[in-house]
């Protein structure tokens, strides 16, 4: 039985099937084309717990996304993926999501927790920095423009015995690197202090990463040396928990940060200093609005002929944030305020019957498909 909860009762509507608009949906988008010139609305989809669980599409996400394209597969309704996750460059993640969801997703439609690290390239372009996390954290950073970045795997492999537990770890991160580049890497690592550490995605080897990060942060960037000034530390997000394929939530990057901070503050005279990016920070939603505007301009560049002035500043009446985590997705959209409208699904962290007590969403639905149903009905009958 469908359970749609509106924060304000006045928003209640009947199930789309009964709405004449719904039948419109089934009609081809090209018929709608004449109606949808420059959509006054856009959508931001969270990924984990809304569109995917692990790598498995959920909640009718593939069908829901297909309704945002016309019959020729051309994107009609501007949408992005706004996730705190990461580990692969946006272009690689876009093609992976296109594969999983069966729609053509542009790299510009993928905004990840670490995407704002691009803003720090100027400051650390040629400085030695280390990148932590699953996937290809160093490749992501070098594609952003960081020229002297090593993954914590590569960095740790330069210090014998830095991880006393390595011998007990069945998996070995020891990359098969030729003697020359190992030597080159060691020369860099022994002669240059680490100027910053970036936690790009969820740490894979907590014990090693916490050990090596403490070694780097307490010595001013040179493990094994005397105590020194802590280099800057950046986290892509601060999610304590998130929904993956296992029935109950999994510990997120925020849990890793808490563990690192608790240990560091016990072994170092000064408390750990760090910066966390990602939702619920309002800057993420401000940036999302700009990216959606730019997407509209690129979708409707033929309409913008002659008025290049306001490319990327398309005024939206409503931007829908569809998320599963009240304290991250909904809290963020609420803090961002107009034009954000928050929709909470029950396929991830939130599984409640009603709305969330502390961070109530504008709308609560079971799945992302119902969320898209609702907003298309609302937008096309307004
Ligand atoms: O590691 C990612 C996780 O913390 C949340 O991802 O897509 O739900 O923002 P997402
Ligand atoms: Mg999520």
C-alpha cells in the first residue's frame, strides 16, 4: 500500500494514475517538447539508498530516470546525482552509472563528495599530498590538477614496517612498481614533507590509514620524525552511517574521522584540525543549483542564441532533492532553503512510517520512482 506523507497536508494529491497528466507521461516526450521550453524545475538524486544499494539499482530508479529523457534519449528534465560517495573521477562514475541505470549520464551530472577538492588545486598544485580511500583516490586528484599526489597505499609502501599489521593482511596493497619508480617515489617521500592529506573516499584499511595519517599529521608531514605542525586534513564527507547492500546501515567516512580524531587527540598535544566537505553543507546545494543551471543552458543552448549573458543562471522555481538520509540529504536541502523541495525515500537510512522528527522532509515516499511520479505530476499540472 503506497504511503506518501506530505509535510504540509495542503500538498496532498491523488495517486498520479488518476491524474490526467499521468496519461500524458505515457505519451511521447516530443509531444511535450513544445510545452517544456526551459524547465522551471530540476532534480538532484542522492545515490546510496535512493538509486542504488551497492551496485544494484533500487526503487524503480532506472525507469524513473528514463522518464526524464525524450524518445530519442535526449535529456529533457535537468537532473544531477548529488552523492557524498566517491573514489572514481566523475567521468568514470558517469559511465558506470549509465551502464547500471540504462540512460546516458554526462560527467557534469555527477557531483561527488570530493568534487569540491578541485578548489584546492591552486594551493597544493605542486605540493606533496596524499589521497586516502577506496577506488582510485590519487588518479581522481591528479585529474583534478594535483601534480604531486600519492595514494596512501603508495606512500605507505615507501616506509618499511610503518604498518606492523601488514604481514597479517591477506590482501597486499604492494603495487608491482619497478625499482626506478619506487626509488623515485622514495626520494620524493623522504625529501618532501606532506603538505596536506585528502580523504577522498571511504578508507579500506582503517588500522593502516589511521596509523599512517597519525604519523604524517603529528610530524608536520614526515613519518618517524619529531612532532611538528599538523598539515591540513580534508574529508570528502562526514557521514556517520550510510545505506549499502547490507540490511542495516554501514559505518561511513564520518565514523572513520571520529576514530582518527579520538586517537590523534590522545597522542598529540594539539587537537586534530580538519575540514569536511559534502552534504548537508549548504555550499553543496548552492553549487548543485549552479550546475543544474549550466545543464539547462547546455540543453537549451539553441534557445539561448543571442543572450549569452545569463548562461548558467537559469532561475528555477523548484529544485527537488531526493534522498534517504534525513540528517544529510533532507537537513541539507532544508538549510539551503528556496528553491529546494526535499523528498525522503524509505529505501535507505530512513525506514520510518511517517516523517523524520528532527529533519522532516517536504514529502516522504516509498521509492525514487514515486518521487519522480509526484514531481512530474506537480510540475506539469502547474
Ligand atoms: O560513502 C558514501 C555514503 O556516505 C553516502 O553516499 O550517495 O548516500 O550520499 P550518498
Ligand atoms: Mg544516501
